[in-house]
């Protein structure tokens, strides 16, 4: 049976004797702000009806009691009694002592290298279109690994939009609603067809960057031309393990990216190649040799180290032990988290044509779809 204890001044509540966790503490102001009664939150949509200014500065708890699995608290000076589900409090506890590792990743993220080659996240196009549980499972794979492939789709032009429709909305850019990737492979001039692009994230010169890219194959008769992906998070982890100073210099200083390919476009961004949240969570990778601009935000004394780190990160990205390759046949497509996973196309080894269509979207919609499907189809999963 959990027990509740208040500090003398009523500013902190401690819940002890919990079955699976140590005692956890909550501040009175946090509890009051997170009340779920119908004067604090709108019953229909759960949106908060009050602002922090509506809660007195000297808010404290004058009484606490446990009623079954409900924590009942009386707040003064409002003299307001509010109920909290103990399960909700445990789920939302913030009282932890461990300092997270710099460059930590969210629990649902699993970083990978070429070992994932035998288990490329995959689903059937028709399945994910017609079965919400299959869509949920595939989106969960995309969230976990940062990319996912779909097979057995149609080969009509514009089919890529049906992929985006599964989870979100197309992001229009100056390249249009979508872009064409057409390659005619001429056997007499193969040297110019196998242009090996270094694995990269797309459009790092945008802010915000398009967080999802979809590539859809409509025709493919040329041998070779496989798609290749590299987990940028794993590459950054490897850099950190090898040389923490390199990881630090790339995450603590901004790079600059620019694209001014026509008279009406001049896109610029100033962001680090390895982006961390203030608490050290790894949240983004930007890596693209073609659009890197002059780096001017690194102190003089650190520039040599910065370049050594940039070079080493590139070497890790180029290491075949990091890459997963797969072929896209007509009707097949893949979705990639452009804030994490780098992509490239391998060279061709024979004549033929290849036609892909690509577009951008955003992963907030993808995560929203995943979360809502997970809530709705929980029972099916169990
Ligand atoms: Fe690209």
C-alpha cells in the first residue's frame, strides 16, 4: 500500500512503498499545474484552460490522502481539492537521479549498422493501406530504425503520395510537390552514371529540415543502383566511443549549409552536424558535403579539431560496416527519417533505365499516426 508524505511546508509530496519503483517526489506547483479536473483541463480535448499566472505563486499542499488508487490533494491558498491517478503519477514521474549519457537516444530508438541488412524494416503496401494494425507495426519500425521499405505497391506515377497519405502530408518545397529521379544508363559511358554520392541527409540548408523523405520506384531495368542507408545516430555514437572530443566539437558548434541553385532561391541554415537536446539527447544529424557552406562558427583554436572530427565522421559514414543496401524494384518504396538516417544510391553496373519519384513529408505526422493507432489498436496487439 503506497504511503503519502508531505514536507513541513507542503511544497513537496513523496509517494513511498510503491511496488515496482523507489519513492518518488513531486512539487506542489507541478501537481497543481498538471491537474485534470474540468476547471483545469477541457473535458473534450484535454487542453489546459488555465495559464500558470492563474496558479498562486505560494501554492502548497495542505492535505494528502490515498483513496484506493487515487491521490487526493488539497491545495492552498486556492483551497482546491484535486484527484490524481497514481498510475498517471508513476508514468509521469520526473524524480530521477541518473544523469543521461551525452548523445543518448530515446527508448524507442534502436541504432544499427550493416547487421540490419538481413532484417530491413519491411511491409506490404496493400497491408498497410487496409490493415491499421499492419500500418501501426510498420510505422513503429520506421520510428525505431529511422527507415522502412514498402513492397508490392502500384507503379502509376504519383503513387508516392499514397505512401505519404498513410501517415501525414507532403511538404512542398522549391523543388515542387515531388521531384523526379530519372536515370538513363549508357553502357558506353558508365563512368558518368555511377556517380557515387556520399551518403547524406537531404536539404540540411532548410530550417526546419524536411524530416521525412519518400522515394518510390516506378521503373528499374538497370543493374545496380541499389539504395544505401546509414544510421547517422550510430555513426555519431561510434564517433563518441572513438573520440569524445570529436563528438563534442561537432555537437557544440554549428555548421552552415546553403543552397542557391537558382535566382529565386537562397536557403541557408546554421545548425550542428550532430544536434543534441539541452539534456544531451541526440535529436538530429545533418551531413551533406554538397551543400556544406563555409563553417564560420567554430573558434579558431578548435577549427583543426573540428575538421579532423568532420573527416572522421565522414569516414565512419563511408565504412561498409555501417551501411544497409537494398534494391528498389518497380512498386517498391522507402521512407527515411531525414533527421537521422543518411541515404545514397550506389553506382550502376549495366545499361537500362531507372525512374524514381521522391517527395518530402514530416515526421510529426508519422509519430502522431503511430501514437493514435497504438492507442486505438492496443488490444489487437496484445
Ligand atoms: Fe538525397
